[in-house]
């Protein structure tokens, strides 16, 4: 395939997002089977990944930081989901298969761990949008860890974008780990369940998940009633020097 199809897709997307890149499916050869693009899209060849930044100013709001963060997530995720939906339809109209990856729910439970349908962080790294940092999040050279990610997997073959090779974090920086009130970095690496228990709140969880019978239905509860969850913590975002206003490493 020539590059013109990719260019037409990227040019359309660029108007709506802050960063975009393409990862050929070969870059996912070490992904777990459940997180392989071929699991979401038949004949998958490329993963188109895009990100929209949440406004930095939210992090410095003196009184309403978490209220604003909550609203920003529940604004940006439906926005990116809608974009994925439109993009998948555009690609299908050209005769290819295309499936959008949900930005958040539905989640799939693997034991006690919730997984996204595709790992958007790994997809973003493979598409050249950023690199993993100490916090476990993906850092873009300009937007730090504030990009919220979406993707479409397609059977259209497209050239990949170059990977970012530089380190995500400033040398020696451990600001996110030191600030974490959930103790999610106690053993050095990120403990997602510790973060989740501290951070994700929902009015219905204490009732719905209080006994074994409820917990057996956790996937249904989280994917329906739990969708509009509340975030009680964003310390790793707030203390990160990469997320501060004025970080303009890349145009
Ligand atoms: C469940 C979830 C959580 C859980 C668990 C987090 C986790 N690390 O898994 C909790 C509630 C803790 C959480 C917290 C947050 N989250 Co969250 N979360 C998700 C969600 C919905 C699924 C992630 C998942 O599947 N986890 C399961 C594990 C097993 O998967 P994984 O670590 O991604 O991938 C593993 C394997 O599958 C494998 N793998 C997968 N694919 C591939 C491919 C290759 C090539 C290879 C080699 C390996 C590989 O490698 C990994 C290591 O085992 C994603 C959206 C999505 N679909 O990706 C958002 C997502 C990761 N979250 C996001 C955000 C913003 C947050 C918070 C900042 C929210 C907040 N408080 O404000 C915090 C950050 C905490 C932190 N320091 O990381 C963003 C991250 C954006 C970014 N720039 O990095 C995402 C991508 C949502 C989005 N659409 O933008 N989150």
C-alpha cells in the first residue's frame, strides 16, 4: 500500500487530537495473547493510536482539582471513543476492517485484575507516541503523562512511525513514587491493585461488591453501574515535572 492512505487518515485525525502514530502489528509480537491486536480485529495489520491532552491547569486548581479531573476524564474518554468510532467507519468505507479500542470500559477481568481490551499504553509506545516512565504511565515529550489514549486496529497495512528512544523521566527523579499516598510503589514497581483500591471510587461498589456473591459479578457491575467512577487521587500526575505548564520540549 502507498503512503497516501495513511496520510489521509493522519491528516483527518490531526485536527482532532494532540498526537497520533501508527504501529504495525509486528511490533506486538511479544504481547500477551489477550492483548494482541489480532484478538480485537480480524486480519489486523496496523494499530492507529492517538492522544488528547487533559488541560494542565486542572492539576493546579486550588479547591477543585479532583472534581475537575473527574469531569475531564468523563469528557475526554467519550470524545476519543467517538473519534475511534468515526475513524473505524471511515476506514471501513475504504474496504478495510477496522475496530475501535474502548478508552476505558468495558474491562475484562483476569482473576482479580481488570484489563482493557487492548493495552493502550503499549500500543502508544509501539506507535511512537511516548515511552514508559517510572510511574508506569506513558510519557509524551511535550504532554508528559497527560495524553489520554485511544486507538483503532485495522487490516489496512501502513508504515510505522519511529519509536521514541529517550528516557521519559529526568535523571534520578522519583517524584511520583515518593508522592504516592496509596503505597503503590512499595516494592519498587507499580502495584496496580493498590493504586486501584485507593483511587477508584463509586457509590455502588461498597454495596454491590460487599460479599462473594456480588464479587462474582464484578465485571458486569464495573462495566455498567461502575462506568462513571470517581477518582480520588492524581498525585503522580501533579508532582511530575513533565506535566508542568511550560514543558515545551517538542513543538
Ligand atoms: C485498568 C486500568 C487502570 C487500573 C490498573 C492500571 C494498570 N497499570 O493496569 C488503575 C485503576 C490502577 C489505573 C490507574 C490509572 N490510570 Co488507568 N487504565 C486502565 C485501563 C482501562 C486498562 C489497563 C490494563 O489493561 N491493565 C492490565 C495490565 C495487565 O495491562 P498493561 O499494564 O496495560 O499491559 C501489560 C500486558 O498486557 C503486557 N502487554 C500488553 N500489550 C503489550 C504489547 C507488547 C508489545 C508487549 C511487549 C507487552 C504488552 O505488558 C503489560 C505488563 O504486563 C487502561 C486503558 C487501556 N485499555 O489500556 C487505562 C489507562 C492505562 N489509564 C490511564 C490513566 C490516565 C490512569 C491514571 C492516571 C488515572 C488517574 N488517577 O488519574 C492512573 C495512573 C496510575 C499509574 N501510576 O499508572 C491512561 C494512561 C495514559 C498514559 N499516558 O499513560 C490509560 C491508557 C487510559 C487512556 N485511555 O488514556 N488504570
